């Protein structure tokens, strides 16, 4: 087992660099005694109170967003369109409410478990090439909201092989058209030529 990301990393205030550093790392879950893991291949950064696409824009504090104002290193999970649970990592120090959405993973371990959870018979990129798909495959649900990423339910492992800048691309985030000019910011990062990246 590789080392879990320490809290010091999640407390970084350079959210864009932190987002890129997550690419290639391993997102792991141990839920209902089923271990699953996948390589993170796509993320999106949300930069807090001045980012119109962020849930914490203009310092918005609600029962849902309050988690974003905590120290980095916890899971922020919410229901999107009433259908999909999305997994975000709260980052930055307390009262600097930023988060990174994990958008896609490449399955590594526990693939049979992932297939069963998604009702798939064959391993295809559609298993985990989207934020709602990967949460279902990994067993992540609303009950895991606020879970520490230093425990034994959900965590990120460092495989010691950082991605090279030339292997990473960026684009505007997906599905945040409501954010006006902020919707065009290139805060989505993904691994080049990886088939598990969302369309």
C-alpha cells in the first residue's frame, strides 16, 4: 500500500497546482468490506468565494456548504440533478472554501465489484468516465459526506510517480454555464490520451 496523501498537501492554497498533482494518483475506497481503487485521470478545481461556479461563491454558508469552510482533507459529496452523487475533496485551510471535483478514474483494483455496482457485464470506459459514474462504482454515497480522507473509508494514495506537465491538458469546466465568465476558466485538468477521461 502506498502512502496516503498527508493533510499538509490538502492545505495548499495553490488549488490549480494541487488539482494537477492529483492526476495519476490513486483514489481508494473500502466500503462494505469491498476494496476498490482507480487512477485519477480528470479533475476540476473550484476556487472558493470569488468563483461563481463554486458552491461557496460570495461566502455562501449553508448546511450543505459548511463543510467547504473546514480544513482541507475531507470529502464533500452532493447530489447533482437529483440523480448522481459527486465526490469532491475539500482543500485549502479553514475558512478558505475551495474544493476539487474528481471527474473520472481509470479502474485499477476491485473491478468486479465496480462492475456489479454499475450493473456492467464488461469493463468499458463508460464504467467510470464521469463524476456520477465513478462514485457509484466506488460505492461512494451521501452517507460518506464529511468523511476524513485520512481514515479507512475513502482516501488518496501517492504512487510516487508525479505526472509530467506535458502529459496534462486543461479546458473550461463542464456544466457550469451559469457561472458566466468563470465558466470559461481552464480549471478542468486531465491526462492526455487517457480513454477514461469523460467526453
